C-alpha cells in the first residue's frame, strides 16, 4: 500500500469539510457585502455603548 | 477490528445529506413565494439586502425541515415516501438533526433581523415555531385538520418577503397568505388519495384515514371552490392587474374542474386507472400556485413600462 494513500472515509470527509468551508467563506463574504451596503445607504451604525452619547440624542423640537 | 473498519460499518453523512435535511424541494417553494412577496411590495430593497433576506428566509424554512425530520424520524421510517430521508436512512443521527435545526433557526432569524428588519425576523421565528411545534409536534399526529392549520407555515413566506420590504402587513400580503393557505389542503389531500398506504401505516390521521376517501374528495372540491374568490380577490388589490386576473380566471376554472372530477369519481374508478385524475390534479396544483405568483411577478416587472397593474 502506498504511503499516505487516503482511505475512502477521508475522501468522504474531505467533501464534507470542503462544503462547510465554502459555506463559511460565503457567509463571511455576505456579511462583508451587507456591511458595505448598510454603511453606503447611511443607516445608523452607532448606538449607546454603556455610556450615553450626546450625538445620538434626537434634537429637541423648537417651540413656535 | 481496526478503527477504520468500524467506521466503515456506520455510514458517515456527506455534505449532501445535510442539505437533504433542509428539504430543498420545500425550500424552493419558500424561496419563490418569499421572493415574489418581496418584489411586488411597493418599497424598493437593495438587491444584496433582498438576496440576503431571501437566503435566510430559505434557511429558516430549511431549519424547520430539519426539526421536522428530527421529530418525525419514527414515522418517516414507516412511510415509503420518506424512508430515504437522512435520519431514517441512518446517515444522520436524530440528535444531529435537532442541533442543526436549532442552530440554523437562530442564525437565520438573527441574520434576517440584521439584514432587513426585526418585524420580518420575528415573523420568521414565528413561522419556524409554527411548523416545528404547532404542526409537527402537535397537530400532525392528533387531528385530520393537521394540514389545514399546519399549511399556514408554508403560507407565511410571501408575508415575510413583503415584511422585509415594507416592515409590516397589508391586505395584499394577507391575501397572498390566504392563497397558499387555502391551496394547501386540496394539494395534500390529492397526494394522500394516491399515497394511501403510507399515511395509514404510519398512523398519521390524514383525512383519508379518519373520515374516508369519499369525504376527502368532497373536501378537495369544497376548498377549491373557496380558494377561487381569494385568488381573484388578490387580483383586485394594488399588486394585481389584468395579466394576473386573466391567469387566475383560467387557472381557477381548471382547478375547480379537476376537483369536480375527483369528487365525482368512485374509489373503484380511481383504482382502475391508477389514480390518474388525482395525480393530474396534484401536478396541476403545483403549476396553479407557481403561475399565480408568476403572474404577480409579471405585473410588478411590467409596471415600470406602464403595462402591469391597474
């Protein structure tokens, strides 16, 4: 038997691992693309992070 | 015995088996109807946001399919139609199906919320819950009305697609829901008529098993009659138009005729020709739904050119 020849089991596992790897890579690409879209559309990308942030407070209505 | 020979004796799941766990054929219906719901909505969605939303709605549908296969492994083993599924075939352990179903449910709901809005995400979560818990765990084995009420799970996707675009619910999305909801019982009862041994062997209380085949034939006709005005009513809303109305009129006349043929037949006549009318009605029902939603899509696609819509 040649040294290092793959068992049939490993061939099957390789297919599964490759599939999962591709799914994860596609997921990363999707999240990246989605981030670009959200940022370029001007969606609010910041929120309160434990401390109040004055720039996020809506401007008070000016009374007539 | 070496470790490798031991592993040879237990079939190891391949990537395709995990895909099969997500019921890709059901997923295709979910993708199509959700996509139509999203595209006919009056609010434009960025193509990547739309793609991501549809992808995760489909994944949510797939997750509920995996949960269904985990819970139903015992009856899937008995029914011929479902014996080849990964869990009853011994390729994937039932616990793994449960794990995958739960994980994908969480991922799909969170990702839909981040990509679109949290109303649509909540709607998807409710749909997964409805299919996995209300239909699979509760109704399927306890009442002949299982597919009537459980059919709601399959009818939600166009409403979720609409919610992705608009962030809410409207008469249009409710009527798209109603179209699939009322279509589901005659579609599955026709299947139950010609797959008769399967459901009774597994002890699933399909209408054919509990109330007999004659009653089932009458129910198919009744639901088809009730479906027609809903299908036509959808054409009168803002997403309808002359193309949809013409298609719906032709399709519903054909559907009612097919249902009447089934109602008028005796069981002996059906056995004699190998359930030809029932099988033809089942195939027609698939085209019926596809063409209704296809016509809605055509109306939306032609609207910018001044041709679609009212």
